[in-house]
C-alpha cells in the first residue's frame, strides 16, 4: 500500500487509470454484446428450463404440453427460435382472441422471457435460429437492390411503400413502418401466418439485408412532395380531393357568390 | 361629350386606334354589357375551366423535360434508393422532373392535382345542370357537348396517369389491355395493334404521349369553345326569384362585374391548386418504382375518376362462357364495357328521354328546384349512389385494411348493395321531394311557421304564421304543375284502331311515373278558401269579439295567420302589439 500511496500523484497514474477503465468497459461490452445472440441461439440449461416453465404456463393450453399442437393451434416442434422471437416478440402470441390472423400487439413477455421461450422451443427440434448481429448488419447493404427485391417479393402484399395490404377473408399483410430489422429478418426466415418462407436459398443473407435496408429507408425517408396522405396512392388522394381540395374551391365560389349581393 | 381624366382620354384614344383597324367597338359595346345571373353553383363550370388552364400551363412545362421513350437506361439521378436500377427513359425523366429539375416536383404535382380537380369540377358541374333541369330545351346540345368533354377528360386523365411508366402506370395499362382483349372477336388483334406485340412492348407509351398532349387537349379546347359560345348565345339559365321570368336574365353585366369576379376566381383556383401542389404529395412515383410486368403493388388503384370502373371489375363474379373454343369474358365485358357504355349513353340521352316521356317541348330558361322534379332528382341520386358503391368497390382492399374488414365481405356486400341501395335511394329521394312540395303548398296556403307561440284570451295556444317574403313567394310559385299524359284510347270515336296505342300507353305510364305523385300548387281560390275555412273555425271556437282587445289579435285565429293580402310583416305585428 505504501508503494501505491507514494505514487498516487505520479503523472502516469491518470493515464493508467483511464486506460484501465476503458479496457474494462470495452471488454465488458464486447463480452455482453457478442454473447447475447449466441445465448439466444443455443441457450443455457437454466434458460431452457425457465422457457419450459413459461411455455407450460402461457402457451401449452393451445399448443399442447409437449408443443405437439392441438386442434386450436399448430405444433411448435421444429419452428425454431426465430419463429418464437417473432411471434412472441411482436406481441402476436399469446393470441388475445381467435380471429382471421394474429395481430401485432404490445409484447406480453420481456426480452429475457422471449429469449427463454425461444431457447426452449429450439431444443425440441432443429429450426431457424434467431439472426445474429452480423446477419442483421445492413449498414453496407445495397438499397437499390433491396428496393427491387422488395417490389418483386414483398410489394404485392405489403404494398410498394410498405403500408400493408388486404388478403382474403380478413387476413392482411401488416404495415411495416414500425417493424424492427430483427423482426423483418425473422419473418422472412419463418414465414409467419400467410407469409411465405424466404429461405437463404431464395433470398441470400445479403438480399435480406438489402431488403431490410430498403424498408428502413421507407420508414425514415422524408417526403419530398409534402404531406404523404399515408402513401396509400390514389384512394387517399381522392379522399383528400373530395374533402379538403374541393371544399376549399366550393367555399371560394360561395364566398365570391355572396360578395356580389 | 367631355372627357375629364387623362386616363379616359388615353383609353378612348386606344379604343379608337384599335377600332379603326378592327372595327371592334361595336362588338365590344354589344358584348361587354351582356348580363349573367348570379349564383355560386354557376361557378362550378368555371372551376373546371380554370383548372384546365392550370393543367395546360403546367403540362407545357412538363413536356420540356419528359421523354416519352421506352429505351432502357440505368438511373443515375439524385434519388438514392433507385440509383443503378434499370428503367425506361420515360420513368427516368419523370424522376428527373421530380428530383433534378428546379420546381419540377411542384409543377408535376400541380399538374396532377389540377387534373383531378378538373374532372371533379366537371362532375359536380354536371350534377348542378342535371338537378336543376338546365339541360332542357334549348340546351340539349350543350349537355351532349358536356358529356363528350367528360369522356375526353377521362381519356386525358388516364393517358396522363399511364405516361410516367411507374409501377402504378403499368398496372393500369395492363388492366386497360385486358379490357381491350375481352372485346369479342377483335380484342386480341386490337391489343396487338395498339401495343405493337406482347405487353408491355415499346410502342404504346410514345403513342399515348401524342394522344395526351396533342389530340385530347386539342379536342377539349375545341369543345370547350363551342360549349361557352352556346352559353353565350343561348344565355345562362337562372334560378327563380322576384322579377325573374323565362324570358329575361336578371344579373350583372360582364364588364365590370363578371370580368372582376371571373378573373379573381381564376386566381383563387390557381392559388388553391398551387398550394395543394406544394404541400400535398400526389403519385409519389419514386415509391412505386419502375414498371416491370412481373411486379405489382398491393393497393394499386387508378385515379378517382376511373375508380368506378375498377370497382365494377373488382366486384364482378368470375363468369366466362366458352363457345367453340372462343372464350367470352363476361367477367370483364360486363363491368368494363357494357356497364360504362350503358351509363354514358343514358347520361347523354337523358334530356331527350325526359322530354319524350313528359311531352315537355317548351323552352326553359328558368331553372327547376330539384324538389319540383322528384323523379328526375330521384334518378340523379340513385345514379350517384350506384357510382359511389362502385367507388367503394375500387377501394375495397384499402377499406379492408383501414377498417379491419374482410375483403370478401365487402365484395359480397357490394354485389347485393349495387342492386338494392340505388332503388332505395330513389324512393327515399322522391318521397323527400314530395314532402318538400307539400311543405311549399302549406306555406302558400298558411304562410310559414314563425315559431312564435301566442296564448289567446280564452286560453288557446296558437303558433303565429307569417306571410312569405316576396323572394320566397316568387321561388315557391315558380313551380309549374305538369299533368301526366292522358291514357290513350284503343279505338277512336269511329271505331278505328289506334295504331300508336302501345307506344302511347308506354308514354302514359312513364309520364305518370314522372308526374303522377306531383303535389299541385294551390290555386288562388284554394288559398282564399283555406283562409276562410280557418277563420270560420276560429270564430266558432273562440268568440273573440267578447274581448275588449280583440282587435289586437284578430290576425292570429285558429293557428293560422289570415288577413287580406298577407302583407303584414313580423315587425309590423310586433309593433301593433306593443302599442298598449
């Protein structure tokens, strides 16, 4: 102690402390940041056990005690962690009420609970894993390619601007304006509800990243033309025309008509 | 004549200078004083004219930068999400107009909004002309020109919608080609001829460009000129009012009143279109992307004026007949060719049908109040309901998403509603009109209910009825009572068979349908009798002469106002009562 106390005011102490603190924070972050997806993909034994408990409490009444499926709900054997992460993480599951399809909602479970459930389901049979941070990194993706892929593969249901569209019998392709990259990736991987599966053979990881980059552009880009009217196209334009635009013109006509008297 | 101000002197000198060369003074003095009647609804056609001018001006600007070419290019403009994408030159130049031409997006949006307003103003103008009977003799030809202009406007709009070659444009053209192909026998050949081969080809958009910027605007300009000349020559119709007859025009002169009003209104319309064009996105082609036949977006709709056709296509059941290997596509022919064919033919011929049915061959310069032609008003509302239901059909997927409905449920609702709701709308409208006619009759007989309740000395409560103002009186009495055509005889007095019996019987039935329920205007004798009757009743029930102030209330017997000539006004009555 005497050794340290004596050198307390040495000029190199400040630098040494700073480097030490940075090393702790940096290494700590790296450890946490890289470990978490791996955890979700593989899952520790305790996590799997916690997931099983959550499953039995919240899911088994419909999906069955062994996740084998019942008359009310499909089997979850082999759907993979990605499907659980999407369905539970977007609040679609647990289902509030039977309907044409499960609507997105406020998630019922915390992120840890979702990870635990995903880890448990992943142990039942092999299935698509939750995408890694690397797979979700769309920073270098080709937005123009993403746009083309989006228009070919996604726009016929989700609409060219990602505003969603109607399917048959009350089903629908949801609006993508609030979707996170992870959920978009998982949806392509697992094909929830009416959506087809886009495996890596159909859309490579780079393609998926490009699509995510394009959807992010749609979500964030400013509208060069002014008010967007919901980007629904001619229907909302027509509604605006019939109400605001024509209302203003008629008001002007009435005003000029009254002035003459 | 002395001219005082230098401005007048300069004006006079200029007019003389021009007149000596063109002889224009006589023409101007005759026409600048022309009188037009005044009503806000007479300006709906002006909205159409002015928005057309805005569309022409902005359209000229767009032609400077648009390239109607299907040549494939790689986009290298400033919109990042499309950089490096292969597209037609038409689409690339539309993107350049939107992002790289100064003011281009503003003018493109003004052009598109102006076009939507143009067609909408024509439609609403047509409603005004229809519901007020302004299409009657001598203005049937102008109605026909108006219908022609409407069809041309639809063509102008659709060809413009198809030009930028974005995903929506191409989807629209694909449907148009499908409709062409559904024509029996010649459909396939017609489509090949126009598209120069398989869809989409490279020849249609350049052709459409000439149609859009040259042919259709030229025809519209020519027809608008004739349309306005006819209004000028035949004079504008007017609503009934004091001093307004079938043979005069009450209003203000063109110079200076309508010059100022119409000129001002032009700038108002221009301003509104510019404001909307600057503030509200229309047709964001960069979002839809370039057209390729293997792509389509959910929620692909045409602009509003084609929406009814799209809706008809969407709700039509999938009926096809195969005859000797030839497919007859009823699923496309009925909604996209037969329905609009019947609709526009019926609209065009309506003035002639109505005058044949009613036998009304008189000239009409005084407008009808819609209630006084209940069957016509009912037919109009019925058609609007029919059209609006088709609109709903055209927007069925957007409505399904927005209101959480099943698209199948909407479609089935419409398949039933398209036959059920329009007749209900007809009956409800006709009954409402007849109710209003009855109300008018009551007003003529008893004056209007003032809402003022009086208590008579013997305890009875009455509501004071007041005489109509001269304006109301003129408006209500403008109604002309038309009697349905009489039922024809099978044989005449000499027993000769009436060869025209069947057609005359049909006319009799239709004419009864038109005018049979009419509530006749009370005659002068009836008005008199109604008042005497009420006075008599009141006198029996309330021997008012027993009261010393009976003279104060003598006008309010029996719940009705009756006094000779009905000229006492509300104010006078109040003044009378406050004397004591």
